[in-house]
């Protein structure tokens, strides 16, 4: 298959997948000639990628052109789309054009429709890597299981649950912590034993201070400001960017507010609530309903005011820890 469309917000997984493919397909003696890395944010490089994809590999192995930030299926101009249409049947058998983008392909574009047609003919390959949202514990579990499988790491059932609670959907940290856990477990086992990560090892390494933004939101919901601040400090200590924490809190609180307002207006149909609230998965509405039971829209408006205050403090140069403390403990 000559054209590979790889997309999603799990950029670490995408890069790892592409690098493994490169190592498998390209002869290391010919890497400098048979591997091109281009950036689709520059229109000239997008056209260059299409031109280069028409060349067969030199020497042994195969040829790969990686176009990151690919505009082919996202905001593709007419000129670029026509160029793409001209070359798709001219790509040699051992040449691969990898189109990498974090956004979902736009199905309305002619270029996307061309790839879908090639896909049905087994002439293209499409794969996505998506980070599950912070409220999707099942998705986070599957994410950890997939990463562990890729790393040939085994674990006990309760260890997976502990990892979900501790790491959430942070794929980069999941890989790092799994490597540490495997090394720690290796030191404990007997020579003939298989290395399987246990919950005790997870607790020993990551400990109870580990947190994620969803856990912080749960403490905000019950007005446990002290525990929320403690969890935020824990996240900041592990290197989590303050604005990323703030964005996660804002998204969650806005979802709560919208559902609360729509419920108050007697809008009960889940699909309608999800659409009006901008919630992509209607099943999430059921979860939010249970979470916010007994809370009024005024409560969530005040929470949003607090996170706005935190944003202002951060942009004024306050230290992240002080900004979160002052914002969350501020009065109306």
C-alpha cells in the first residue's frame, strides 16, 4: 500500500508507529537517500512530498516520504488536491507516502474521498491514534493495555486499575512509568519467574500522590478545595503544564454547566442535550447527570469564575501553584 494516512491526537503513539515502520521498511545503509521528512505547513513542502513519492527507492529496501501536518485531508487547496490526484497512481510499489495529521480527515474533501476509494481497493492504509477523554476510564484502560502490549509488558488486573487512577490519559507518562515499573518488578522476581507488574509495585513507584485532572474536578464538585489543590500541586510537581490542567478543568465544568442548564429547562432527551452542550459522546450525559445531582447552575458559574481568575493570574505571571490556590479560594 503506497499511501498511509495516520491521524489522531496521540502524537507519541503516531511517531512510534511511523518510526517502527521506517525501521522495518528502509535499509539502514540507504536511509539518507530513501527517507524524506517534510512539513505540510509549508505548501512548497507538501507539493515536494507528492513529487518525491513518484520516485522508486535507491539500492535495497523501500522509500518513505513522511509529510507531518499534512494538509491533504485537512484544508487542502484545489491546486494541491489536483496535484495529489495526478500522482496517486504513479507511486511505485516500494515507495510509501505517509500523511500525518493530528486532526480527523475532512470527509467532504475530494482528496479524502480519493483516499477512501484507494482504501476500498487495498491501495491505501488508514489508522488513527486517539487519546481517550479524561472521563473515559474504559478508554484509558484500553490505552494502557495497548501501550503495555506494544512494550511487551504484562500486569495483573488490579495493577491496570491503579495505573488508570494514577496516570489517566497521559500517553508519554504512561510509557515512562511502565518502563520504570517493569525494571522495578524485574528486581523482585526469581530468575525463572515471568515479569508481571503488580498493584503493589504500582503503588510503590507512583504512590497515592499521583493524580489527573478528572480527579481534581471530582473534588471541586464536592467543594473539597484543599484536596483539589493538593492534587493540582501533585500534577504540577510531575511537570504537567498549568494551562493544560486549566483547560481540562474548564472543559469539564462547562459540560457540567450546560447539562445543568438544559436539565433545568426540562430538556431530557440525551441526544439533544449532547448536541446543544457540544458533547461528542451522548453516553457521557448519563455520567454527568449522576455527577451533578443536587447542584445548581449558579454553582457551576461560580466554578467557571474561579478558573477564569486562575487564568488571569497565570497570564499576569503568578506562579502556577499560587494561581490555583488564590483562584480556587477566592470569594464571589
